[in-house]
């Protein structure tokens, strides 16, 4: 899973400038790049907060004999 997170960051690093370069002027390209970066950060944050924890197995402590779970 860590590899997928790293690849997504690397892909965004390459794809956002490619997406922004299609603008007609430098000002338009900077706007597109800024918007794309903000959108990527928000989507990435949502993924880390909600999706990633549900994909990782939970690490439960083994219970000792004679102890009750709360």
C-alpha cells in the first residue's frame, strides 16, 4: 500500500504540469496548475483519512488469559 501512495505522489508530480501546460498563456497555466494541485491535495487527504485506514488490517493486542476485554 505504501508503494501505491508513493506512485500516486510521483504521478501527480508529473501529470499536474502536463495538464497545466495545455494552457494558452503562462498565467492560465499557473492557474490550472494551482487548481489541479489543490484538488489533488484535497482528494489525497480524503483518501488518507477515510480510505487508507479501512484498507490496512487492524492490529489488535492479544488478550492475556484471565483479563477481560473492555
